[in-house]
């Protein structure tokens, strides 16, 4: 006997986002919320949450297999400028990433070339986070990106072509940002208006061309006042949400979210990804209170490179009348050379279960990369637990009280870290020239020339190190010595 069945609809390839719980109260425009972001074939992301920030296509110091085994990361931020270069021998040769072979486990060139685990959501932007300051600036048709062969122009057409080839899960179109301004300064009103107008034009060009149905678009929201970019934001709400072309927002300054809630409430139906680069968990909590859903956090990589182990929890532990607790411990300090306790007593990550502070202190002193690898594993685990606690507190309607308690219990700033960092990579150099920077080296030499010893007198070359030895009375500079 034949049973008639209704035809099954094909599985949707579209991104889905839903708000599960919100701390919104009467009389407020925006508030912390719990949601779920789901993309086909990827691990769902419960929000608020964070995504890892990659460097040259990988999480610094951590291999893809260890990401799968030891990290709970559900998303990763990639920048196109990490992969774009021009060979001086063959200027027409495309970058290797565009011809990377694909497979079942790595279904797109971006996954294949970087070796990213297939359950992780990939987010592609044009520039690194934070962006290297550009002395060139943007033009009416392109932005300036910093590749391993210097600054180059990247147009919307070229970027769209790259996104179509690489097929990330989420892509962020070009925005006219002033990456060459000093930190903490705002663009002039004239410059801000030009930023909004250019970005509006580039977004129109972006949506006028076809993009893979498996790639979602998060439109940039500029770090300028709402009245200056209201026309651009109105177009996002009125033209691109109804047509299902717009999937989310990449917000460069979360302080604009209350204005969006008041004037463009339909935009808050989308997931909000913060690219503001908060420097401590207090700022993260403040931005979550405004309604931010996702964070790209270069902070974690910077903290690990500084030899710091994050040491905070949410909710914060009771600490009546005591001094504020540090947000992290500096494992390069000599006091940890004999400490056989875990990095954090409450942490259950691989680094804390398998090693202790004195071992990682030794690794950092010996400049062994394993030290920074273990710190990355611990710091990402700490941040995952931090966001997990935030999600529970929003559901339990205790988030605001717990946020205030956290601000009282912990220091307001992250410690600087006094240890020596890993060797700097080219893109970490500031793009600043001039005589004041001439001859300055970011990395110490890996080895030094042998000193000559004659008649109990140590002869040292005429270098900065040699002069230091002479000042300390343990050597004598030999003028013009090449030894």
C-alpha cells in the first residue's frame, strides 16, 4: 500500500537568530538579552558570547587540533588582509588561499586553507582587529589594507569577489573607518558625514551583487553619532531587513545601541556583533547591558602574550571589605617560580588540570611557546565560563545586581604584565616611519656575538649591550670592534 506524504522542504541554509530571554524593563530602550545564533553545519552560539580573533588564519599559539580538544570557541574572526599579498616576481598571481582545495571536513577555501575545525563559525572582515593604522587613508572606491607586502587598496568589488570565493559563514562589508586617527579621538563632523555617505554607497553596491546563499552579511555600524548616520541606518532597516539580505550588525561603538532601539527598533531583531575591542571585562559587561550579543575579543590574545592568566568569575565571589581582586595574575613574576597551584582554583581547563604556575613561569622565562599556548587555553576557558555565568544571570533576572557586585570585587583595569612578550610578527608593527623610529628593533636578537677575553679583560663590541657591560664594570668597549 502506498502512503501519501507531503514533500519535505529542503534544509534551510539561512542563519537563524532568536532572543530567548531579555532583561528589558519598562521605560528602557535596550537591555541585556540571551539569544541563540544558529548556522547550518556549525555549532550553535548561545549569546552573549565571544568569538576568537585569529592571526594569519589561526588562533595565536594554538593549533587547530588543540582548538577542537581544549577550547569551547564557537566562532572565529578572520581578516582578508592576512591572506592578500602581491608577489614581486609575479604581480598577477592570486593569493594561494583562493585556490585552496576543499574536502568534506573543510568544505570551503577559508576552512581548507586555515585548517579551521568545521564546527566553528567563520567571520570574514577586511581588516584586522585592532586595525594597523594606515598612513594612506581610504578613497571613494576603496579602503587601505595592510598586507605582508605593505598597504594596498581594496575595493568593494574585489572584497565581494574574495568573500564569494572563500565562502565564510558571515562577512562584514567595507566601512569607511578612520584607522589613522590617534586612539581616543573622534572624526570631525565633516569627516563623519563622509564616512556615513561612503559606507551607505558601498553597502548598496554590496547588496546589488549576488553573494553565496550560505554567507550571511553583518552590516557595519560606524563609531559616529546616530544623527550623522541615521539615513544609512534607516536604509538598512527599511530596505535590507524586509528583503532578508541583512542578517546582523557589526557595531563599532555599542553606545549607539539605545539610539537604534529608539529610532530603528527593527534593527534590534538582528544579532549585534561588537568590534569595539573592550580592554577589560567591566566594559564587556557594560556593553552586554546595552544589548550586545557577540564580541570579537583581541583582549585574550594580548593578555596571553603578556604572560597573564585571567582570574575572574561571574558572578563574582563574595569579598566583603577586602581590597579589589586582580583580574589576572602575572606569571612572569619571580614569586611564581615555586608555586605548584593551578592557574585558577576554580578553572577546569586542560592547563589548570595538568600544569601549575611554576611550570608555566619556567616556560615564559625560557621563552618556550608552550607557555603561551597553555595561557591561551586557560584564558579562553576563563572567558567561556565568564559568558556562561552572564547567560545564566540574565535568565535568572540577576544580571544588573551581579554586574554591580563584579565592579566592586575586581580591579577596574587589567595588569600590564612585566614579562617579555613573544617575538613580534610583522603586522604587529606600527606603521610609523620617521627618524625617531629609524634603527629601532621590536625584537631582541636571538643570539649575541661571543665576547673576546684577553689577560682577564673582557672586550665587548661598541653596541648598546656592550656599553651596558662597561657601565656595570664587567667589560671594556673596543672601539670599532666587530666581534
